[in-house]
C-alpha cells in the first residue's frame, strides 16, 4: 500500500512538473510573440514616417508613370509645351538616337543567331542592289514632325520608351518668372546651373544656387553642385508643392571666401574684417588641402525643440566630424559625457522660416536636420534654434563642411573656374567692341556726293520734221 501510494505520488509529481514546464514554456512563447508583435509595430510606424505619402487606390498607374517625368507641372504634356523649340528638338533627337542604338544592338544579336543557323547563300554572277528596308517591310516613309504639337506627341511616345530617367523641371526665378529645363539623371546640379547661365544670360558668379523650397515645413535648402538633381527630386512626394528656385546666395561658399569665420571663431568679430588674403589662403590650404578635411570645432548653447511640443530647452552642443553631440543635463563638457544627437550620413540640413510664430521658437534663426524623404511633420525631424544670424551661419556651414568635406571644396574650385572664364570672355568681348567702334570716330565713310551736270551738258533734241495738223483734221 505504501509502495502504491509512493508510485502514485511520483507520477503525480511528474505530471505536475510537466504541466508547470508546459505552462512556463507557453508563458515564454506568449512573451516572445508579444515582444515580436510590438517590434513589428514600431518598424511599421518608422517606415510609414519615412516613406512618402501613400497614393489613393483609385489613381491610374499610367498617371503615376507620367508624373515622374515632370516637376512643377500638372502633367507631362504641359511641361513639354513649356520647353523651348531647340530644347524640344534636342530631347527628341537624343531619345531617337537611344532607340536607334537599342534597335541596332537587338538587330545585330538576332542576325548573329540567324547567321550561325542559316545555310550559305547561293553565288550568282549578276547581283542587283539590295532593296530599301522600308520597301521590304512595306512601311510608308515617316514624315518629320513640323509643328510643335507634333514634336510634343513624338517626345511623349519616346519618353515612355526611354530607359534613362529624364525630368522636365520648372525652375522659378527671383522675379517670379520661370524657366523650363530638361534634366537627365546623369547631370549634376553644376551642369544644370550652366544651362541656366545660358538661358538667363546672367553672370556666372559663384553665388548662384539651386534651392529647394518646402512650403509645408517652411524650409529651404541649397542643393550642392555635385549632387544629382534627378535623384534629389525623386524624394519628393507625387503631389508635392515644393519648388526649385534659381537665386543668388552670397553665403554659399562663405567657408572659402571667409574661412577665418569658422576656424578663428573664438576670436572677436572685429578681427575677421582685418584678415588679409594671404591668411585666408593659408587657412584654406591647412584645413582643406590635406589628406582629410578638418571640421571646425564649433560648440555653444543652442535651443532644442522637444518632440511633439512647442517647447524649446537650451542645451550645450558640440560639432565633430562624426556628428553633433550635446551635454546631458547634470553632466560635464568632457568627451566621455557627450551624447550623440545626430550623424550626417542620411540627413540634410535645412534653413527654416518664421518658426518663432509657427513653433514658438526663441528666435527665427533656426535650422532642421531630417531625412530627405520626410516631406511633412514627423517626430524624426530634429529642430535647433540659434540666438542670432551669425551663430546660424556658423553652425549651418560648419555642418556642411563636416558632411561633404572634399566634395564641397571641389565644387568651389569648379565655380571659381567658371566665373573666371566668364569674366575673361566678357573682357575680351568688350575689347573687341571698343576696337570695332572707337569713340569719336565715325564708323561710316564719307562718300562723295554725285555731281549734278549743268544745262550745257545736256544735248538739245532736234525739232520734228513735220507740223502736226490742226484740230478737226485727220492725216491721210
């Protein structure tokens, strides 16, 4: 009896342990499933905030394809009509040459395959000239488009077949006028600026910039000259109200025209105005022409906006080549206590407008760090506010140096070279005009006046040899 009860007890304990094990295992699995579900929710939330706005389901896919070809227009047909005649002809010719090359490659591949499998042709003594390919196919000769409407239709057909992305972009001017450009995905912002120089006939100053304006976020960013314009515009949403401006920005290359502002920033501002050109060149050579670009060690107090609130709190920030760091509350300024605020690999820097009213910022001298795909308000945007305009200039351009480095210096050198070439051409043209039209000297020769002959020079006509009959008589 005792043995039976002992065995029963052992079996009961074993069953209890198995039940506890199963319960504990299920409890662990439930926790893991809950944690995994929560993690997936966080990932979805992050991807939705970074991705462009979802399109409504009733949108036609053909319109989506068409909208990728124009920026600043309601449709592709309108943008093609805005192109100048020579730009439209160049577009059609370029697309035609690409389709011809693709057709020739396909034809060569098919002919090589047929040549390997076909028997050798019979040899004849008298061979006639091969007929025209159009005659063999029976296709009528295509007429070249004459009117602009016909050329626009031809461009529409070829754009849909093109494999190289092309955008028709409306660029706004400072006087509210606009220029329409055809931009290739291989073209940089520098090449687009050169196009605008030709169209606007303006000076090729280093200050001219292409700027992105976002009216929803009230921000602006100057595109860097080495960036691809098509790639930059591809991050815009389909119904974006953003615009591109062709404007002069004197602070575009201020880090090279006045490098003492960034590498001698701890000194008084009165010292900056007395910096000679030799000192500036030495600063550029020391910080930009070495093996690596040296980032200005900017640091100071900035106002940080809290997520989802119109509250700004002062923090002490430090700029390094790897990113922006700040000193947490109650910590020291030593390197071990610094906390990373943002890195520059996947974010751009933007200037803001009227944030004192929009977000109750301490001043209107604010800047923003965000991913280029974020086109509306998001918790992943970082806002910072400066005390004055000089501090804003210092931080924004120092961050550009840290982010772009050597590419920024090469952009500046290319811009200076372009401006110098334009100035030489202008001075040469002015000399030619002064030589061909000297001041005070008439450009027309004094031609001699024709002589008027005297009356003696004219020969006297002899009188007629008959006398006309009187009135009323007829001569028989």
